[in-house]
C-alpha cells in the first residue's frame, strides 16, 4: 500500500514516498521566503500566472491599504481557461455529479467549458453588463454556477454569489448593496431526493430592487414566464462562441462575497484580481500537492469562499480537474460521497470537520463498501477539528496513508494561510501548522505584543500582507478600518484566538468575537438577533452559541415577548421567521421564552452569563448586573426541559 505519512507519537510526517511526489519538500522554503517575502511572491506571481503586462511595483503599502502587482495586467478567466487550451483542451476541467442517482454525470473538457463561458459572456454583454458592474449569482452546485462566474471575470464584471440556501431577504440585501442589474438563478435543485424551489425566493429577493433581468437555469422543469425572465439555455444558443477577454489591472475587483461580522449587516468582502489569482494558484498547488492529472473534490458550496477558491478557481488555474456534487451527502444513503470518490478516482478531497463528524456517527459499513485508494491528500477547513474527527478522517477515509492538511483561513483572506504542507509536515491533530511561505502570523496580547510560546492570544497577520487578502468592504470603508485595523493598527486582526507550539506550529482555538461557526457556516449573533427581533411580537432577544457534537456550535435564542409568555407553536413560528430573514442554516437549535435578560447598568445584555448557564457552568460577573435574580429564573427554565 502506498504510504504518504509516517507516525511518531501523535505527530505524523511525510513518508519518503510523499517526499518523492511533493512539489515542496524542503523546509528551508519558509526561511527563504521570510528573508524576502515580496521577492518570493514576485517570483511565484510570474511563474504561476499569465500576465499581459508586467507590474511596476510588486507591493505597495499605505495602511490600512496595500496593493500587489500594481499596474500588472491580466484576465482571470484567461488564466483559468484559455491558457490551458493548447495543451489540455481535451482534458476534463469539470465533473458534475447531479443528486438524482439515475441522472448522468456531466463532464466538460477545458475546450467545452471555454466555449460555454464565452457564450455566456456574450449573453451578459447583450444584457448591457460592463466592466465593473456587479452581477448577482444565486445558484446551486451546478455547472452553470461556474460558467456564470467565469463569464463575469472574462468581461471584467464583478460577481456577487449568494448562497442558494439563503433566504429571499438575504438575497435582497446583497443585491441592494451591490446595485446589480442582473440576477442569474435556477428554478430549483435537488436536495435529499426532492425538488427544492429556488425561483420563488429569487423573484421575491429581486422584487423592487435594481434588478432588471433574471436569467434562469432550468434545473427542475418549472415553467417560467414574464418579461423580466430569460432562459439560460435559449440565450446560450443564440450567443456567439467567441468572446475576447477584457484585460484588467491586477488591483481591479474580481468579486465581492458577503460574510457575517459582529454587526447585524453582512459585509461585502472585496477581492482583487492579481493577488487573489496568485494565492489561489499556489495554495491549491502546494497544499494539496495538485498535479495536472489530479482530480480534486472540494465539497464546499459555491456560496462560500471555499467554494470559490477551491471548488472552482484553484483547480482550474492549475489546469487540473475539479469535481462538484449537487446534493446532500447522505442521499440516497450515507455512502454517497465515498461512492463518488470511488467511481471518479478522486485524488484530493477537501471538506469540513462538521461533515466528518456527521459521517463518524453514521454506520461504518458505508465507508467500507467503497475503494478510496485513489486519495492522496485530505484537507479540512472551516473550524477547529477535534482529535477524534482527525483520526477518523486519517484512518477511515485516508486508510492511514494520506496527510491531513488542516487549513486555516477566512473569507477575508481569499485563500488558505496557515497549514502544514504535504511534503514537509508535521501533521498534528488539531494543529493547523505554519504560515504559508511568504506570509506571517503571530499571536499577540491586547496591546498587540507578541506572546510567549504556548500562551493563547489574538491571531494577527503582519506585513507584507498576503496577496489574496481582502481589499476593502464594499460600500463601507469605515467597517473595513474598524473591523480589521483598529485593534492592532499595523497588524491585520483575524478575530481568532490561537497559540503557537514549541515547533512554531499554530493552533487556532476559535473566534473571539460574536461570530459563530455553525456546521462550518459563519453566522453572527447580531444578525440572528436582528432577524428574531424583527418579528413584531418580540420585545428583545439574545443569541448565544453552545458547543454541538456534530455542528461544532449551534445558536440558542432567549426571547422576551412584548406581551410576555411564549409557546411551542410560537417558537416554531420564530424559526420560520429566521428561515425567511436569513435561511435555514441560521435556525436556532432551541428558543427559550424568558421574562427578562441579564443586563448591566448601562443596559448591555450579558450573553456570557447566558452561555455559562447553558453549558452548566457557574456564571461569573453577576455583580455587574442590575437584575441578578433573572439568572436563577433562567436557570430554572433551562433545567425544566
Ligand atoms: C473562520 C472563517 C476559510 C474558509 C471557510 C471559512 C474558522 C477556518 C479553520 C481551521 C480553526 C478555522 C476561523 C476563521 N476557521 N478554518 N482550519 N481551524 N478554525 O471561512 O466563513 O470566513 O470563516 O473560520 O474562526 O476566522 P469563513
């Protein structure tokens, strides 16, 4: 059996075999990159990306702003498609697995994908979309998502993808923020064997906004009529198959993606073209040791940054094959994912700890049924992974062979930043690893001073900032400055806690702000509280996350009704209301109706106290409350159930 790792204590190291096949195997790369990070990225940028004109300055920093490859010219789509056509035009770029078992897998070669992207770029042009315009994309995991996104990048339009499980209201607020005139959506998709409606939400979300036209992919055979609507396929048929790439500046915006922060309103994270492309290319190549002939499957939905960078762009920039799957991991049974790996001989598999924990709970026979020996590298992302899940993943999925690359990063960072490299290691359960060569993260105290080894503090990134980093918050400069640059001035604030071990590996402990990770999905306390409080019967409410065995964290809501009281039926209605405001991913796991919430003299709700009560710990800081008695009452309510 091929062996890619060797074990020593709890630590795994790359085997001789892994060293043989790895792109990077010499740990001196870290030191070399550290000596001259800007020069390091300059070299990588030239080697990995096709530029139409070289830049004048590799890196410019005027904090809180910084630019990479300023003046460099390129087109992102050209880098994903055109440049591979000559040598690999007939190679498979995309494998798409529909959820219904009887439906055929679709495979698109680079040439075929190129043809579709050019056509769709012409469809966009026909609708008047120009360089710098925002196009909203509200699509499930189907090839048209990739086609639409690439078509935008081909003509210099900015895509703003909205997760298809988000609600009409969530879509609306994102459309309004980006002022997009065009929405690309589908009539629906398959989920757990059922047809899931998307069109109704899309219509509602687009109503009374800047959207002039809605292009609809026919996925579940719904009838669509009205002046506002265009059919994706008929437009494609009419369109020309030739479309030149719009040459862009490196620092032009490539896309906007909204993510939750500490306030009620999601932020539009801005990513530029050149820097993002460079980081996406190299992190995909080195972290996953991706070879041209490899098939990579990143299970993330395109609605999240992981879907953008590693399900779509990273593998294509590298000229490899990416696999995507439309549906539910356990449809028709919990063996579906392993069947897909088996049948398609997937080499690189990248998923979230929450999925691993879910499968750990399922019957082991489903994994055993399939051959997973095509796998070479396993990745995880989205939240800290516990040791049990790490070991299960290593042994049950990787057969003890494949290194586990635990990648730490954020929507804001565009690509991965902290992880072990497969040819260097070490691979230690729960430890992410070292900063990607050419980047540097340290752990600091409240004053921004680096703390000693082993001590937990705030994880920050120091200058020069990574090429894939965000370049602002769309329409909200103030938010950009306050969120990322206020606390530590010249250091990027990740809002994560972490510590460094003796070997210099970083262990990320989790968010330090009011952001939860629910099944790997990012959700803000304030956003969920706003959603619940917008029901007219609600007076006020507080949301706190508690640990959950499968999802990592789940939100619990404490609700004070204007009229007092509360019932199970009303609880259900409030859950429905959350579905409407944000989407089912944000559903509170439990709603407690209470008469009052613990508050300080200045009226601040003490969520920490609620959390202590929920997890059965003695709440601290009761002295600061104006209404300490309420804590006992809430305890009683929680323990009653
Ligand atoms: C937050 C960012 C980045 C892609 C998906 C999530 C947490 C992410 C890890 C990891 C521990 C992690 C952090 C981070 N996180 N990866 N390997 N170990 N925590 O992107 O939705 O922007 O969330 O996810 O708390 O800040 P995101």
